[in-house]
């Protein structure tokens, strides 16, 4: 075999190996281009403002299931439900009381959802809605025969860092900050004292930060 044939065979072999390597580097799924999707987010809420709320209440869960529609320009709009639960910290109340605050309602979400490569994407949005808050405590049961209720607006900016699992599903780390449009007061729990808090603290909007995870299924893509 002459030198030209040897060089040709080497070039063909190199080309074949390069093609195989490129095939191996390709993922087993295509880039996600979200259009219609369903997401559920589950987080741990931590009270951050309104001093009596921060001092008395302990966050246990913050859940948001929602449907989202994303345009090709990455603008997104969604609709879903919201639920959170804060338990009374019995060691931080001047009177012995048990129970907690259940908050549930609905929201509309607007935002920006984009995959920056095959594996990683971001989903930034703001949820705006209306919530019902039920203060289910032992004091309210004895005083009122049931929970004390109040209603408020709800605003929650959030950021999701998304990692794909396959062509149709992804997981995300989510951080959000929620504003409930009411001021928390100890008497909402049925307490007969202010618990040592200044009355001026009661008017500050109830707020909390939440850290958690989510799962998304993309049932329609572009």
C-alpha cells in the first residue's frame, strides 16, 4: 500500500471516529422549548417581617401547583393555586395556645422562562392573587367556636433554576419572597395580650421567604 492510500485510510478512520464521538456527545433528548407545562413547587417558608409574625409563627410548608403557557419570545403567563401553613411556636407565646395559620387561594403568574442550553434554564416570575387565611387555634375554637378568618392580596416574586431530566420533564430549585396584604397581630390567634410587641409592629405587611424544589412536565412544545 502506497503512502497516499495510507494517508487516505488514516483520514477516513479519523473522520469516522470523530463522527462517533460527536454522536456520543449528543444527549438522548432534544432541547426543551416550553409551550404548555404543569409545575408543582414545594418550599419551606421562613417569616422575615412583621415582628410578631416572625417571632410567634413557624413556617412548615409553601405549595404552588400551576399551569404555564410560554411564548416563543420566552414571555410566560400561568394560573394556579397557593397554600401555606405556619404553626404557632408554643415557646414564643405568652399564653399556651396550639394551632396555626392556613393560607390558600389562587393566583396569576407572569414571567420569563428560557432554556440557555440543553440542560439548564431559568424561570423568573411574579405570582399575584387573593388568599384566605384561617387561624385555627385552640383559643379561637373556645372563644369563637372555630377558626378566625381574614382575606388579603398575595404577591410572590420567584426564581427557578431548572435542570432537565429528559425531553419532557425537569426539576428546579426555587427561591421566592411572598407578601400577604395584612398585618399579623397576636389577637388573631385568640391571645388576649400583645405578647410584649409594640402595636406599631402590627400594621407591617406579613412577609416570608421560601426555599424549595419543583417538578415540571412539558406536555406541549414548539
